[in-house]
């Protein structure tokens, strides 16, 4: 029997991961354990040279107020977020490949004041001295229970994809709550901070070579092949 692979990130991200996996020849089941919800927000005072986007969720959940910022250039964490920004009418001036921190590092030497549109839980950043960042919180995540059916599925072994620290912590807590042995589950994490949030005791815990979906899926394929028998 093949090793079950789960994507536990919130929708619509889980479905996007399933689709990307299918295109790569992997079968993954979507089991979102977080739900994203918009929160009331307002524009910080002052002028900004551009917008820093770490997720397309900020555009999806930010509401009509986001449209007031369409004139601002966008610095996007990756191509998926960049494309979402273009579809909303924004002009993307820089697209990263290795996370928001790497994107900021590439901007070193530029004098910029950026408005970061983000979720309540977000990656901490250390911008270069010439760059200042204000943050607006547009959405938050709420935990969902691990379904009993899914808990039963993974009791004898599974590979779980971790896209965020919040998802990692919640999945670990749900396994403990339902008595699902950590030692039977393998975890593939998008980055080191996410892996750390998952804790210890897993059958395997590895980090993708780069913080993007393609690298995470490549790691998932490798971990499936490395699964010990018996």
C-alpha cells in the first residue's frame, strides 16, 4: 500500500498543492487543518514606496481596501503571489525565489519604505538598514480538528506537508490529542522555522531545499522512496 501524503495547509492552498502534486505525478489528499479569515484593518499613516507581499491570501482576504493600493508597486515573495497581484491590477517590480528575507536582502542598498500586507502569524524579517517596513494585518488563521477518518488513515504511517509554523504546531497537537503516534509519521517542511515548530519524535522530519512548492514536492517524492519497509 502506498504511503498517504497529506496537505494540511488552509484552502485554497491545499487544493493548489494537490493540483501541483498531480502535475508532478504525486497523489496527495487535501486535509486543511486551518481556516483563514479576514480581520478588520486600516491603512497605516504615511507614504509607502511599495507593497511587500508574502502570500496571495492578503489580496484574497484584504477586501476592497486593497484596491486603494493598486497604484503601489509590489515586491512579491514568489511567482504565485506575483501573479495574484497582477490579476488584481498591481504592477509587480520584483519577484523573489527564496522567501521574503532573501527578497529583502536582494533589495539592499535601495532606500525604500514598504507596507507589508500579512497575516497575524508571519515570518519575522530583518530588513537592510535602508529599508523600513510597516505591517498591516489583513487575516488570521483558525485551527480545525483533525478528522477521525484522517487520524485513522495516518495511524499506520503517512507523510504530511507543512507549509507554515502554525500548521506544524497544530498538527502536532492534534496527533497528541487523538493518540496518533508521532513515530509513524514523516514530515516535509517548507523551511527550518516550520520544522522547528513541529517538535520532535517523528519518524522523519526534513526541510525542502528551497522554500517553494516545487522543492517541497520534490522532497515529498524522495521521502516516499526512502520509506523503510516493515
